[in-house]
C-alpha cells in the first residue's frame, strides 16, 4: 500500500486548475502566507508522529503538496523519513522552484522524484503560470545529471492531449535521460472543478493511450490507474491500494477527492492522524464506510462529476 501525503498546501506556483487548490506563496508576502497556512496544518511534532506510524507499517510514501520541499519544516520531515524508511519506500512530487544543492543531496537518498510537465515552453498553456514547465525541465535535467531517478508527469486535457504535444514531450524526455513518464487522467477536483469543458472523452483517452504505446524511446511510459480503469485493465485504488493524508492530518480514501477549497469530498473522510492508528482508520474505511472492494470506476472522478452536474442544475 502507498500513501500520498500532502505535507502542505503551500506552493510557489498558482496553477489555475490545481487539484489541491494550493495556497500561492511567493514574493514579499511569502513568509506571512506560509506562517498563516502552517497554523492550519499539523505541527512538526505531529507530522513526525504520523511519519513514525507510516514507517512502522512499512508503507510507501509519496510526499506531495503544494510543494513538500518549499518550507523548512516540511523539508525536515522528508529528511526524517530517510532515517526511518529505506529509499525504495520514498517518492517525492515537487515543483522545479528553488532546487538547491542541499535538496539535490537529499533527493539522492530516495527512490523517485516527480515533476509535472504538461507541455514544452514554446506552447501556450493558460492553466500553468509562466515559467512553470521550464522550471520543471531545468530541475529534471539537474537531477538526472546527479544520478537521481526522475519521472515526468503529464495530465491529459484538451491542450495537452494532441499527438504533436505528446510527441514533443517524449522526444525531450528521451533526449535528456528522464527514466519515467507517467500519464494521468484529468480528474476535475480542486480548482479544476471549474474546467469541466477541457476533459477529453473516454474515446480520446483510449486513442491517446494507443498512440503513446506506439512511441519508441528510452523513457518508459506508464498510465495512471484511473486511465487503465477506462480500458478495463485496472480498478479504483481508493483505500485498497492507497489513500491520502492532508496537511491537517485528515486521512482520506483517495488523495484526489478534494473540492475547490481543498476540503475532502463527503464520504471520503476515513480518519484523523496521528489521533488514530492506521489500523483503526483502515478497518473503519473497509468495514463501515464502504471501501472494502475495488470498483470498476474511479470513485473520486464519479463524485467530482456528480457534484459538477448538481451545480449546473442549480
């Protein structure tokens, strides 16, 4: 089992459709914004307690956010994780902002580092801030040069799903020695709930997956389980294969099940860390909350689409 742990909602980027509705903190007000946001999160001691609980179960952690390496206390939690878990149990999903040499040394001690790359910088993308993709590319090159395993993540929506865009990304990844390319379905959650019109059809997803499988190169291509659900080769992972942990310690059945305010969808709250043990939380989720089997559909996506349809009817 793996856990997607959003250490913080704080982020140096302000993406229009951010899936966690991250809190933008950059410039003169950065320190104040981070301080205010931290009041809503677990303390360092509490996060350390959660980390020890996860390490005790030998689970895989994907540290995410926000940017999990953007503030010093979250960076310190990741440093502690290296003491408690073997490298193969730690992944980090981060942005390309402020990649220092000390962070590079830290990242040498984990399994995989992921960066989002939706398109190359020469293409316009109104959903990503200026410089976002370029920063990801620069960071990926630096890490590969340092011998660190890197994965690029691309979300498929109307701008990114074109063959021309995907072919250009893949060529760049192969040329620069990026080991993995993870392709994600667009799930309308977080601020992305307001952009239903950019979602491809299932037929478009299936066609694109077939196209991507035809590409030949050194970078390995993989598809998120929510895409494989469409082709009926996978099922929903919620609570059975994975679950999420929010910055305030709330455990949720699926890390994607977040509304416009970054709050959990109704029915996806399964517990609170470190107040409850992982055994108690997972037992409740499976025995009392209905997460005792894998569905043939993505639960978070279905919930998000239902909420959007309800909003349209009002």
